[in-house]
């Protein structure tokens, strides 16, 4: 029987110092190694959310995720000896000063040292060849400026009350109980990307899909909610949707767009992405810079 991998996630967290890039490394006393902060997913937790949580827990630095980098598997030599599969993202501190939290980090039994290290020096400090490979992948991302991209997330609304059982105005049709649970699960995902605004169809089921994030996602600054009738099933046209999406593509502001299945092809076309079918509450994270999408990933909350 093939071992089922233990899922884990981490990040190559970077900051710019003058004209140099530094990355965040941790030292584990138990293994006497230098590595990137990472850890196992909690039950029911998604990998991006785990990556952001683990970096903060292991370094004290609160991050926002950027593009996904790579994934590798290796056999654990201690504990069970099973297979661990780790997925890495680019990340940066949520604010320029947030990286200083690493300097004040209190050592513990698991992590006894946390350091910002020049990228070239980090290559020589990393203990494992697999981590050196992750650093090389990060280096390739920096050559295309992918690490400096900003996320624009497309979200299909959650499960709604069935159309055939709803007697009123369809724009007022709400989320079903399962959809309300999905909306809650979306919150930590959107928070991991530190989004600052939500642009939603004016239909109730879309607004309810992002409202929990709007209510709880703004830590020190509120998340702005913008309702757009042009993203609704009733009002959407190719040109209307493009008129909403194109300005968002040009800006660097981190945002989520919530809409309906029939409207998604217009949104993806406006972003220059191939047509994809999303399940309810599923997301596409588009990483954009300079008015164009440099990469994207399909995620479940």
C-alpha cells in the first residue's frame, strides 16, 4: 500500500532591504537545521491558510501570501517515517515593519533562532537540498517579478436556497445553511492573502458569501464592500463585466470578486484566463502586476 502523505505548508517570506532581497529562515534545535518555516495542516485546514499560520507561529511575522512556488515530498526520518508533502508560497510581511517581529522572536523548544538572511547567503545556510530547490524556484519567480504581484481572487458564491423552492425575487434568494458554512470557511483563505476589498454581485447570495470576511477580515483597516449590479445574473453582459474587472486588474489593490456561475466566463475572459468551471465557494487566485495576470491557481477553502 502506498503511504498517504502528511500534508504540510510553508512560505518563502521575503523583504527588500535597499536593493537586496532577504528571506526568513528558522533554526530547529531538535534537528540542528536551517529551513523555511512550515508545518502540518490542522484538521479541515487548507494549505494556504496553514502556510500563513505556520509562518506567524514559527517566526512571529504575520504575512500575506503571494504566488504558489512548488511542492515536494520526502520521507520523514523520525516519528512515523512516513511521507510528508509540503507546498510553498511566496509571501511578504503584511506591512514593511511587520518583518521586525522576527528580531524580537522568543526562542522555544521547537524554534531556537529566526533570521532574515540575504538570498545568496541563504543558499549556503539551508540544510536540505530540497529547500535549496525551493529557494531556486523563488529565484525564478523574482526574475519575472512574480513575487511582487498582487492577488485578485474570483469567488463563486456558496450553495444557495434552490431556485425551484424560492418564490420571491431571485436577486433576494439567500444562501442555504451549507452556503453559510462555506462563507465562513472562505474567511481564513481571503485573510491569508490580506485582501482589502470585496466586489460582489448585488444579489443576496453573493453578498452573503463575502459578508463574513468583510465583517471579520479587516484587522486594523476595514475591508471595503462594493456591490455591483453588473455582476448579477440579471444585469451581467460581457461589456459590463469587463468594465468592472479591467479597472481592478490595473490596480494593485488586493480584492475578491464574487459572482455567479453564468457570469464567471465573462470575468475570466476580462482577466485573460481560460474558462474554468468552479464549484460553489471555489476560488481562482490571479496574481497580477502591471495590468496583466502573471499566474493563477485554483483553490478550495
